[in-house]
C-alpha cells in the first residue's frame, strides 16, 4: 500500500439532468445524512448506462460507473476514450472538484490539477499574485514559492506581463502560466486534462518534456487525459481506456492505445435518414451524406487511392461558402487541412451541395483515419464544424518481402535511382 499514490474503489458519479441537487431540501438533507453514515445515495438510480447518444428513459445519467484502479507513485497514467467517456469527470472527482455519488478515492500527497484554462486563478489578480495564491493553496510557504518563481515565469514565457491581471491574458498565456505553476510547485500528484491543446506545438512539446521530468527524475505521479495518442505513447507508462463511464481496458500505454484504436468503430459511409432538422448540423448547415470509397478495387488500401464525397444542405443564401476537410490519423496528427471554395461571388443558394475530391494511390500509410468538417463564411466566420462523423481504415500492403506496418504518416511509392562507382579508379 505504501507505493500506491491513488486508489479508486467502486467509484460512481450520478448526474440528474436539468436540475441541481435532488430537487427538494429534504432530499438533499437525506442524501447528506446517508453519506455521513457511509450509506449509498438513497436517490441513486441503478442500471442506467451512460450512453450519451440516446436520451434514455431516466432523468439520471451515470457519468462514472464502478471505476476501480490504482496508480503507483512515480507512474504516468494516460486516460483515453471518446468524448463523453467520463474522463474529465474522473479527474474532477480525483481533484475533489466534485464528490462521488458512491465509492471512494484514497490519495497520498498533494494534488495540483490543470483541468481547464485558468484553473484556480483569480482573474483580478496579477500573474505574480496568482502564482503565490496557487502555492498557498498547495500548502507551500512563501519562501518555497519564491524559490520556484523565476522557473515558473521563465517556463511560461509571460515575464513581460507577470504584473498584469490575468483577466487580460489570452487563453494561451493562461494555459502556459497555469501549467508552469502546477508543474513547478512540486505537488506529489499532477493531473492534466486536454487543456494543453490550447497552447502552440512548441509549448506542448515543452509541457510533455516537463511532465516526463516530473515523473522520471522527481518520482512524482502524473495523470494525463488526451486525445493525442502519440503524446500518450511518448509520455505514459500505463493506459486506462474509458467507455460510457466505465474502464474497459487497463495495461501498458502502447497496449491501451492499440486497444482504443482497434475498438473504434470504422464507418466509411454516413447517410442521414429522416427529417432535415434532425440531420447533424445547425441552423446554417445540415450534413446529409459523407462517404469514402476506393478508387480501385473493393477495399481502401495503400495502393487503391480513395475518393471522399460530402453532401450537405446549406441554409445560408447570399454568402461566400467554404467547406474545409481536415484528415487526422488516430494519433491526432493532421495529415492535411484543405478547403473548398464553394461560392466566391456572395451567391450561395439555399439547397443541396455535393463536394468531392480524390487522394492518389500510395499516399496514406496504413491505419485508421477520421475527417473533421469545418464550414465557413468568407474563410473566416465559422458556420458549423464536426468531428468523428466518419472513420475509415487503410489496409496495409507488403513492400517487397517486408509485411510489417512501416512507420510514418504517408507511404509514397518512391522510384530510386542507384549509381555505383568502383573504388580506386581515380586514386
């Protein structure tokens, strides 16, 4: 038990949709009394699955259900799963931002959490004052905070604005300073959610390096939630895969990532059936159909090439309409981000548009990919965007006698020229 930093036992979190509390003061008091006696919540509903794709028969939803795991001191645990899997709720419970409905969490050591931009910051205080405030919350003395102050400011890159109220900071500056405070004030446990996505690529790299140092050199524990599978594989020792509020896999980081990627449903065809107003989208755009098909053969492979075709209903006439296709692999690496200018003379019409394009053979490497769709006006104003509406798999092909999956985002068919000059002819 002495080496366990976090122990989670039968943890569940129930939310009542559309209401705060139980609805009546007497029910709230009954719930508190039950908790004080170590009893279960008397108003908890049993058997409701946290499937957020359907409305369900109850006004309750289990954001977490029967979660059990342990984290050893010095371990870096990656928590992965699709949106709505319960990852952020789990971190909030571990950080004591919210209380569990049932179960318990045992934690050894101080926790520093970075769950959203500016967590723990007071907007009216300056960056300097917030650094000392966060340190005090963690139980550190002024002398301890002062000894780390220069490192925090240098890492965050906000030296010029350290005496400016943080309410004037951009979201990127907020995140840089918040992460630096959490990482350098020496908590025993560091909890980081996907907020690092706000920072630029260089800062994300610095953060990953710092978290690696925190665990490897300082022996501290890190919990890391991310959709970036490459970062999870690089940083984490172990992985926990969540689905509908319940862990479905726990093991090594590489095995967890592979489980998550292989269990993701790949569907290269989407078509909406039903009334227009129920199609994916909003008052501007409704997606009717999206498909990816091979240019050659029956299956999408490295040598087949592919065509993608999108059909949507535009409800904004008289604008310059554009649609951007962003293709990402399962490590969340952007393969390309390319837009189609659908109208350029303020002449978009209300009705159905179909846009298609092709990717040549021997471009994509084997793996699972997903499209992000972004609709805009004048390439500036967002009309609608969506993730995960379609995934497809590119099958592997051998290269000569090598049947292995080769590294890299692309797999071009390169034609090499080989020259040979016999040694000694000119010497």
